[in-house]
């Protein structure tokens, strides 16, 4: 017998022996139907419920008007007036010249 044929025969026999291990368990086994009775979490989509955050009420803002600006004029001290010389010169019957000279 060829070595290749012998290796293939042994591999085939090993697969035939291992084939029942891949099948479902028999009806009298303890695990029979156990998976069907369990919830399938991997098959149903997850439902996510988002709870709204807490509502925090801040006090109403208070606005103040700026204080009024009052401009007080600076104190002014007046000096006594300078003396002025007033004059009146008649030039004609209805004509005259008036003047004022500061000294």
C-alpha cells in the first residue's frame, strides 16, 4: 500500500469517528433542549432607553441700570470787572459816536 493512501485512509477514519461529536446531543442526554429554553440574548437587539438628564433651573438674571452720570461744572471765580471809560461824541443833529475803552 502506498504511504499516501494509508495517510488518507487514517484521516478519513478519524473524521468518521469524530463526526458524531459535531451533531446535536441525543434526546435522552441532559443537554437536550437546554439551549432552546434559554433566552437568546445574541439574537434580539438591545433596547437602550435614554433617560433625560435632570433639569436645573437657574435664577432669573437681574439687570441693573448703570448709575447716572452727573457732570458738575467746575467752580468759576470771577474777578471784578476792569474799569471801562464810556464816551459819547455828537457829530451832527441826529448822529453821534459812542465808544468804550477798557483801562
